[in-house]
C-alpha cells in the first residue's frame, strides 16, 4: 500500500521570502491582536455597565433621601435665617452707636419719680419720652442732663398733661451729642 503523503499547496519558503508574504503574515498577526484587545475592551465595558447601573441607582436613592431631609428642615432654616438677619441688624446698630452708654447716661441722672415711656437713639441725638408727677422733676431732669459735659444741647420739646386721666405731665426731650 502506498504511503500517505501530505501535500502543501502553499509553498512556505516562497511565502516567507516574498515581501507580500511577509506583509500578509505581519498583518494577520497584528490584526488578530487588535481584534482580541478590542473584544476585551468591549467585554469590560459590558461588565462595568452593571456596576455603573447599581451606582446610579444608589445615587438616585441618596438624592431622594437628602431632598426629603432638606424639605423637612426648610421651616427651621427659614426661622434660623430670619433670626440671624435680625441679630446682624441689631449688631450693626449696637456697634455703630453707643446706645447702651447713652441710655445708661440718661438713666443715671433720671429723678426717681419720672417714668420713661420711650427712648429713641440716633447717630447724633436721643429723644426721651416720659411722664412725671410734677413739673419740678422735669426741670430737675433737664438740669441734670445739661450738667453733663458730653451733651451739647438739651431741648424740652413737648410738655402736656396726661391724656388718660391720671395725674402727671407727659414730656418729650431731645438730647443732642
């Protein structure tokens, strides 16, 4: 029986020797590597999609929870900001004027029977309103204020009898600094 012989129809030696053969061999090897790398990138992107979907879902849930928390605290935040703005306004007024010093100065020379009903403090003047049982005490109060060296001028603006029927005199004094 005859022996089986393998017949190679592509001549190996001539294929490797020719320029076209070498280019084709290099191209098939290189493109095979490029296809494998591309398939690996596509598989990685496909598998990472599951992780990215889970992260997206977790972030959406977190946003919903935090939005609900912010909405629940909205009233408290509004009240806090209102109080904070009032405190800032008070701090500016108290810091820019010597309000407490002026009021202490006025109260220190106030006769005991006079009752103050209002004190308005501005940058360069203070208006004091009050009631007194007699005109003598109002005159004493004005004299005490005029004796203070830091006060430039004391004007007795208004003097009238009490409107509510009680015994006393209503007065208004403007003190200039």
